[in-house]
């Protein structure tokens, strides 16, 4: 029986970008110019972050940013396509997929 004091680290959603959509996603993001210029560079950083989170015991789920749907989702929710928009989008996708994680 597991110790009641031990809690599993929470599931974490991270935004992810498909290689063939990278240029389009950089264009639609408010802060897209802050992302690495190539998908290969971005993927290296993203994978390192994912591995680090998993090393702490987190289950990491990728939430893909669709360059066509994401701006509409942000507009519908009254937020920009910047960091906050991505954070809320990922949280909503995780909640929809797995339920409330709190």
C-alpha cells in the first residue's frame, strides 16, 4: 500500500509544435520571434525540458498548437497568442482530456 504522504507529481501539459507547422506557428504567436529560428533547435530545447520534467516523476502530455485553430481559440477566450494564451490553452486541453488535475 502506498504511503498516504507520498503524492505522485502532477501531470503536466506542454505545448508542442509539428515540424511542418513550425514557421506558421511562429508567425501567429504574439512572441513567436522569441522562439528559435528552426524547428530542429526548438525541438531540442522542448525535448530537454520534457526529459527534465519526466526525471522529476511528472507525466508529460504534448498539446499541439494548431496555427489555424489556436488564434481563434485565443480570440474566443479574450487572450493573446503569447505565453499566457499558450498556458491557458494547454491547461484547457489537459482538463478536457484528463479531467481536473487539482
